[in-house]
C-alpha cells in the first residue's frame, strides 16, 4: 500500500507541468494567428488604398475642371489624391497619421501618361512578443491617365 502512495505522490505534479506547457504553446499559437491576421488586414487595406488613389488620379487628369474633389490632379496638386488614399485607409485598422503617400507623375499629367501612387505604413505589432516584426509596409499602384 505504501509503495502505491509513493508512486502517486511522485506523479502528482506531472499533469500540472504538461498543462502549463500545452497552455503556453496554445496561447502562443493563438496570439501568432491574431498577429498574422492583423498583418494581412493592414497590408490589404494599404494596397487597396493605393489602388483607390491611383484610380482617382487616372480619372482626374489635367483636363478636368472643377474644384475640391472634382478638381484636376497633377504634379503641382497631389493633395486630393493623398486625401483619397487617407480616407480609404482610415476605414481599415490604419492610423492615418502614420501613413505616408507619395504621388508621382513620371512625365506629365496628360491623357496617356502614367501615375504612380505609393503608400507606406509602419507596421507596429499588437503583441509585444512580435516587436522584431516592426517594419515599413509598402504598396504602390500604377495607372494610365484616361481623362
């Protein structure tokens, strides 16, 4: 009888150790999944915002008349394209204050010319364990001015 009690006392802590290791791995896996999902959400939002800016720029060339949102965009006036990108990015999980938007017209802003919209956003991990993943996400979109 005493021999069986001694063996039971020796094994009493193994379940706790196994549970703690398993729970740690489970929590780490769940946090990794959350972080990767957030990373993909931010990158997808950034890419779609750059596309929306390029779409706006290709239909608002130099021949466009009007003011504000309906006004022309070009080498001297890229603020409207930047505003479109920022507005689109604000619908996602992006902090617009950290977003950098570069609009480039390689030649001019006439019909048939190209426009490049680049959006840059510093990725900041939600979980502190993944701080080495801090990097600048970049997305660019190119289009040909049609109007």
